[in-house]
C-alpha cells in the first residue's frame, strides 16, 4: 500500500506508523467525566469499508496524517495533515 504524505508526497506504507482510528483527534475535555473518557480510551468501531485512521510518517518528516481508506478494497481515498483535520473539527 502507498500513502501520500501531504508534505513529502507518495511513499510506501512501511515509512508510516499506524496509530489507530482518527477518533483520537476528538479527545474529550479534561473535565468531561469518567464515562466520556472511558468511551474515548476503550471503545472503537471496527467497520468494513471507509475509515479515517491516524498515521505518523515515522521514517520521513514525522508528520501526523489522517488517512481515509477503504478497509475492504485497501483503496486510499484521501490523506490530510492531522492538524488541518483537527482545526476543521473545531
């Protein structure tokens, strides 16, 4: 699989470290309560189809990248800097 780093261009996925679901960008406020934090830390969906994952370009520029991909076909649909995605969520 090849991933497009928004800063470095297309690279082999072995240059990247998979972190998990991009829900990590939606971290609860520190005072959100125990149930919100429990859900954030322990619960994840495992869908077949379109997902948004968080990857780090570990062997490159070290950027955090949100990768939108299809887990069934392995097609990469989009990549974006995590900072841009988080800013758009605000």
